[in-house]
């Protein structure tokens, strides 16, 4: 049975993207590959708002997130934590044998710039990790405000995860002074999983050069050296790079400003519709994500039953809450290729399914 994903990743992949993947293989050291690699750089740099290269990594985002830690942390990293992915990133740093401090906020609360300043001012840190859009609880922090604080500390390398917000709104790497910008394929970009993108500043590369145990697979200096020849350090997932090229063409055809406006409009449409049923937002007001909505299940409905109906009768699924929020929240994605029409149809299905969903005994 086929059904459409409205969970916040992986998300639905278009037929066009799937077709783009079904092309003959080319050698990753061939001139054809170099042409492919070089052809997509300008489009990627435009989306990252950077003059720096955008490396292509064959892994999910967490590979690059671990790689950034290994390349850049010598003294101690400050992990800003306001959701499941941020919590995990802190754990990843510790598992890499690095010294890492947890700057915790309640799930659904944004990263507080003043708290970041207080911590960084101790002088204990040489890196900070920030998740722009905490997908687990639908909370989008004010990245400009956090980066303004980070820039006050020239010894601190900033590493920012934009996995679920990339290309849905402008995130201006160079202007904000982000040193390492990381994203993945299966969320905001609407590609299949397996590829991640990393853009690294010159000062971050200079830091990496001073760190001996960077490993190989994620060595940023290897990425840079290969980039200069239009290649990746090891054999990349070529079908996904074909898909990425196709997606960049789609984005150019739509126009980046139109793409941003579409995400804002569809996000608001879902939010208004579901709030009108009596649900509340989970994240703090003013910090809701633009690519998904995370609603509190304050009406105490049986989310498992709701999703069962959605899947069997409407051929779609939403998300019934991440980790410790399972059953307590639900999330609906508007990432990727959704349109006014597909969102209207989703909301119609939601209404019909909601009408037959039982409440849980309280
Ligand atoms: C999904 C997600 C990740 C992890 O991505 P993987 O592809 O599973 O490695 C990291 N950060 C955020 C914000 C995410 O939404």
C-alpha cells in the first residue's frame, strides 16, 4: 500500500526527483562527475548564502554533525539543547571523546541568546552547536540573535544544523557568521535520505588544520582538497547527486523568494486550521517552525487511531509525537514540494479522520 508522508522527515519525494535518480552511473573520478559536481555548486552556494564551497557528504546529517565535532573541538563545545536532535548531538560529542557542556532549555523553548552569552563568556569554549529548527518539537530558534552573540567570541567556532529549515527561509551563512552550516537531504529538500551538505568557513578550516585526530571520512581538509578538483573524498551517492541537481533546477524555476513565501503560507494554513479545532501549539509562541507544526494534544485524542484512519482511508500519515512527546503532541510537515492544493487536501482528510477519532480516557 502506498501512502504519502506528512511526517517531518523523511518526506514525500516527487516523481521527477525519483526519475532523476534513475540515470546511468558515472565514475566519481570522471570528467562527467566533475562537471556534475561543479554544475551544482553555484545553486548550493546561493541557497546557503555563502561564498564558501558546499561539500557533499554521503551520509545522513548526523555523519556531518559528528564530523564537525571531530574537526573543530579542541577545548570544549557548548551544546545548545532544546529538543531531541540537540540532545543527541551533545551525546555524539561526548562519544567522540570531546569535552561538551549541555546548555539546556525545555523542549519547545528556543535557545536563549543571553544564556549563550553567559556560558561563552566563561572562556571555556572553542565551539558551539546550535540547531536552528528543532524538528522534534517544532521549535525554531532566533538564529540571527544567537549568532550575534556567538560572533562576540572570536575563538568560538559556530556549527549550525539547518536540516529541517534549509531552503524554506533565508539562512544567510556568511552574513550571520556561521562557520559550519550543515543540512541533510530527506527533510526540507524533499530528496531521499543519504546525503548531507556541509559548508565550512576559512577560519573553521584553519582550526581543523590544528586538530590531529580528524579521522578520514569526515576530514574537512580532505573535503576541501577534493572540492578543488570537483570531487568528493570517497565514492559519493551519485543517484542522490543527480536528484540534488534536479531539485536545484526546480528551486530556480520556482524562484527562491516564492519558495520561502510558499512555505510560510502553507505552514500558516495548517496552523490556523488545526488551532481552530481547539488544539494548541506546543512550542513557545513566536518560535513555531516554518516547515512543520507541532501541536499539543490538549484535546487528548487517540493519535494512534487518528493516524491509522489517515493511513487506511486517506493514504497519508502524520507524526504522533517524537520520543518523550509521543501521544502528547503531533506534527504535520509542510516541507518540500507541498502546494496549496496538497495542503488543502491533507486538511480535508485530517477533518474527516479527526471526526471519527476517539478521545482517550483521562
Ligand atoms: C532529522 C534531523 C537530524 C538528523 O538527521 P539524520 O538524517 O537522521 O542524520 C538532525 N537535525 C535535525 C534538526 C533533524 O531534523
